[in-house]
């Protein structure tokens, strides 16, 4: 019995597409290796640059908002609050900044290999996680400075991290598929992220906001993930059930961006 | 178990249609008028069908924009066809290109590691293979330098070394021969007998008809996205060259000069005279100079020849004339040669009035030469019979 491969104009089913992504997973490592090597070639500090930026931001937030403006917290100290918030936020913002280029950077490979193109934004997101691993590890140290030594919530940490991971991949996938059409997004993303950080409880707690603004914050999936992350690490005491609205939005967005990318899979090559 | 009777690749009615994108004004119009306002677009490929069996080497020829590369990309799965389907037995397909496979900013070693994984050679290249590539590419200590400091020859050698490991089920080569220098070409041709010999099917695109004749057994001739001819390599070759000649000799009536006939394809032995002839119809008396050129398939002109040595000019009277040019025997080496004549105005040497292609001649070896060793590589275009003299001066 001979097995055949068929190439035709029919749309690939989602099952076949997923199967093909899993078949081509061996390519993820060399693509990431290549991207990282290209990114840091001929630099003296190399990967340190990715760590420097978030740590500088955290230090500045602690100095200005923690000591000078004295933002009131319900619970815990300000350093661990900013550190946990910024660790998540940095992943989101890095994924958003870098995914726009994910397909364009690899256009030669796209023209040569018949692999599902969603691999490239996935690789970008994994690269961002790998670059932020130090920041995340530092964020975990807040466990030792907490007032309550109740570590039972830690069992939720893997769930939250996996959720964060999947959502960041979805974010990257969506942005890369959109940027292909019009490169405007490459310029727009920094502005959007700059605005969005003010509507996310990264360096201030939601408790100091007026009520009408709180409603909007609950719609923000970034906020949900950050608050959940803080809760599992014991930085905040409780999580408002309203944050689950954000999680549902994140879930819908994840499904949507996968479908969105899949629909454009075949025509991406025409826009490169 | 792979079956050798079943076709390895079966391509049926492949078409690729590209629609032309509407610009802003037109798409606005289509919204306002509530009609689908579309442009027709064009077919890059139309109804391509062929079957290849295990062991087949297919060469694809055709002018620029004939759809050769598009066809390769469809077979490799990079782009989808608009209609039709391809059935393949092989699991893996690889496109071989001479350019753009290396990353300029990475070192040679990193390039070997990454590129071999990306083009699907192995999951992880081991030290023996790395050493082999290093030796094959003759890079020596430069292997740890970024590729951008390499000479283009070094880059090609590295590329070639990486390709020695390639073992896909279907290998697609996109105009690889055109880029490399002579040694790169020779290495690549050698790989056909060596490391590529186990690959079930190779499909190659080339401008150079000669490469296809040498390396392939089947040939597909594409023209404007349509299949003109498919079959055994020697048949297509004839068809291709004739069509090229016809196209060129169509532009004829100019300044009262009309070419009626010329010979097209001849096969001569080394010891035979080669004769080119054509017939001219002159409608008004014409004073012009004629230059004869001979090219070989590699491109450059081998020599030119003037009508007369003293004054390169001929007074054509009104009427029909036959022109014959003969090349004496034992001048050309084995191979294929193309001849052309140029008619020029004697007052202005640069102004070419008319160019005629006189067709091609294939020189083959004489019967006695066939088994001789020195006849195997017709490296040089000329092998003239010279006057030799051997005398014994002192005998013991």
C-alpha cells in the first residue's frame, strides 16, 4: 500500500493544519537559534540588553511611584507588586513589538519551505519567553518576602503560566497576520502598548481607581493575567471575580486569532 | 513499499491564477456601485499535467516568466495551485538554490548547523558530518568567521558542501547552474552521479538547454504558462531550438532585405565540412557588409569572419541570392554551435541592419575517435587540424 501526499486547491482542515504544525515542530529550535544569533551578533552585552530594559523600568517605577508618589497598596510591598506586574507586562509588550516582523524576517524560509507559517509567530513568542526567563525567576523570589507564608496557591502557578503562554502566542499570531497587509501596525503597536499600560494594573493597584474606570479594566485580559499571577505568588490577597471576564475575552481572542491566521495562511506569501 | 510502476509524481491539470489587486479608487467604486468590480488577472500556469516515475530527472525550460519557478513552488507546496492536483509518493521535498540559503551575519559553523536543520537534512548534524563539510568546502580556519567576510566562491563551496547531505524524496533545483562558477557547476554535475543518485526524482529548472540535455531524461517546455511540449529530452531540445529560431527570423523585411530560407539543424562529423546557407531576396540594390559569428552553447563568440579580407562590403543587385558559408573540417571540437550573420551598413559599423540566425550545428566525433580517451571531455570549443612536422634528426 503506497501512501500519497496530495497537493490541491482545497482548503486544509483545522485538524490537518494542527497535524502539520506538530510535524514541523523540529524546526522551532533552529529558527529560534537563528533569530537569537542574528539578534545579538556583534554586540558586547548580547542577551543582557533584553534584561537591562525591564530591570531599569522596575527600578524607576519603584523610585518614582513607590517612594516619591507613594501609591497606596492594600497588601504587600511595592517592589514585589511592580516586579510581578512588570514581568508579565514585559512579555506581552515584547511579543507585540516583535511579532510584526516575525513573517517578514523569515520570508526567505517561507518562500522555500512548505511549513505552516504560524510556526514563525510561535517561535517569536517562545523566544520572548526565553529572553524573559531571568525576569520571571526574579519575580518568583517575591515569594520569600511575602508576609503570608501560605504557598498553597502555588499549584495554580503552572495553569496561569500556561494561560499566559498561550495568550502571548495568540497575541503574536494575530499581530503578525495583521501586519502582513499593512505595515502601519509596526508603527502603531508601540503607541497602543504605551497607552495600554495605563489601563493595566502594572504599577498601580486597581483599588485607587474610580468605579467607572474599574469596569474597563475588567475587560482587559492583560489585567486578568497580571492579577492572577500576583495572586498565585501571594503578592495580592484576593482576586476579584470580575477578572474572569478578561479571561473569557482572552480565550475567545486566542481561538479567533488562530482562525484568523489559518484563513490567511495561503495568501501570506503574496503579501511578503 | 514504493511501487515503481505507479507514477512517483502525478500532476494533473495544474493551474495558477493570479488576480490583480484593486487599488483604493477601484475598490471604493466597487463598494459604491454594489457590483463586483474585478480585473481579469492572468494565468501563471495553465493545465499542466505530467507523470514522473522513480528515477526520472525532469528538466523544465522556457523563457523568463513562463511559469517555471511557479511550478516548482507548487510542487514543493510553498504556494497552492488555483485548480488541479498533484499526487506525490515522496514524503519530503527540498528546493535547492545557490543563493540566499546562508545567513550573512552568522559564522560558517553556525550556518552549517542551522541551515542543515532548516532545509531538512538532519535533526542534528554530528561532528563527522561537520568535519566533512569543513573539508569539502575548503574553508579551513575561516569557518568561524561571519559569512559576510567570505568571497562569493567560498560561499558557493559551503553551499555545495551542505547540499552533499541532502536526501529528500523529491529534489527541486531552481536555476542553480546559472549562478555558480565553473567549479561549482562541475561539483554539482558530479553530485548528480554521486550523492544525488539515490534521490528518486529530481526536477530542475534551467535556462541552459545543454545542462538539461546532459543531466535529465525528460523535459518539459513551458511557454507563457502553458505546456508546449513534454517528452524525451532530445525531442524537446529540437523543438525548443527551432521555435527560438523561428521567433528571431520573423522580423525580416527591412531596407529591401528579405530572408527567404536558411538551414536550421545539422549534425556533422568532426571530419566533415560544415555548410551554412541562406537565401535572400533583395528588392532594391543594396550595399552592405556581412559578418559571420559562431557561438558555442556556453555563450561567448568563438570567432567572427568577414566576407572579404580587404573590403568587407558586397553590392547586392535586385533579385534572389544564395549565400553559402562553409567551415572547413577539423576545426570545431565535439559539441553544439550556433551561427549567425549580421548585415551592417558599411558607412556606419555600429548600426546593425539585420541579424540572421543560421541555425545550429552539432559536431560529433568521427568513428575512429569514439573510443579514444581524449575525446571524452570536449572542454575547448576548437580542435583545429594544424600542420605538424616530426623529423628524426639523429638516429641511433
